[in-house]
């Protein structure tokens, strides 16, 4: 009886190790990676522009890499949550929002040759003839934000004003949303508005294009560095696959990168790098879990 029991125990162990576990291991070996792209333009154009990136990643990973474009940020986040995507690009605020409802984590951030960094800043600018030299001088002045959901054109500068003891809802004069960073900078240049909040890199581009004159602009305030848009993965991917994906991204460089010029390369990042976004949301009393 003891021999028979030992036989069955040995047989069960063999079957478990050799037949029941092996199929699970095979199943865990992913055969392709799907990457979600930020929905900033026509999906076909975005897929075409991403081909060089996908080809490089595919070669480094040794498996097909397929792009996916959703209708909006919420679509990308939902696709990650439902495991239809493995990796995705998200904006700083959309990542922090997404992390409250989906098991995702930032792991890489892009640097372009033009920017030469993985962060940018929000600045409040005024025309040199406006007499505005400090935040206190903004009282009663006309002011332009970019868009209610703009990180550097609204959320960060508004939080910066509040942190400085300036109440933008009460102390500013007429406030408008211009719709774009360029429009705000041009409005200041042409003295149509007293001051405005814009991204520093877009202000630099406007100056280089000649639509804004550097000598006419006064920078009244600068934000802390804002981390660039992260590349994220699902947390439930295997550690081995995560290591391969991150290594593949860190190898990619010298390819066109959207409308931002040539990609200098990717750098490792993590979730904690975006705590500054969470802190800004707290200052503005934004409930990220309720935002859509």
C-alpha cells in the first residue's frame, strides 16, 4: 500500500511538473507587444510615423510590435486596463489620472535633440512695456491661459500663483483661454493681453520663428521642472519582459519623433517622478479619481 501511494504521489508530482506547469509557462511567453499612441492626429498618419520606432523595437525584442491609436486618452487608459495594450505613451496628467484606475507604471521618458532634456517648464510672460516685473504686478491685469486641461498653460501656472499667495480667481483682471501657447505668446507680443502662461520650449520656438521678439518679453515666473510625457507599461507584465522592453526602448535613438524633431533617446523613469503632478493636483483641489 505504501509503495502504491508512493507511486501515485510520484506520478502526480511528475504530471504537475511536466504537463500541468509547462503549458502555463508557454502561455506566459508573450509573442507580440502592442503599443498605444497618444491620439494627437489622424490615426493612419500616426501609425505611419511610428513605423521606424516599431521596427527598431521589434528588432530589439525579437517579436512583432504593433501600434494602436485610440480615440482619446481615456481610450488608451481603458485599453491598458483591459489588457489590450502592453505599453503606451501618455501625457503627464493623463498618466497620473490613468494610474488611479489602471495598473500601469512609467518606465521611460523621451529626450529630443532640440530640447536636450526630459523636462520642461511653465513660464508666465509679459511685455516689457507692461510694467509687470513680479507676480504682484499681475493684479488687475488681463491674463491668458492656454486651455483648462493644459499642464503648462493652465494647471501648473495657476498652482504656482496660489503657492505664491496670489489668488488668480480674485486678483487677476479679465482672464481668457487662448487655445494655444503660440496664440498666448503672440497676444503678449502684440500687447493684446498683459500677461500669459506658456511652455518655455514653445516660447523658445516662437522666438526662433520670429513671431515673438525675445527683447520684448519679460519672464515673471518659472515653474519647477515638469516631467515629459512618460512611456508606461502594465504592471502585470513579467519582470523578464519588462527588462527586455525597457532595454529595447533605451536602444532607440536618431529617428523622427512626432512634431518634436529627432529623438535623442529614452531615459529610465519611474512613478515617483510624477509626484509633482499629484502635488499640483492637490493644490488645485483636483480629484483625479473623478476626472475623465
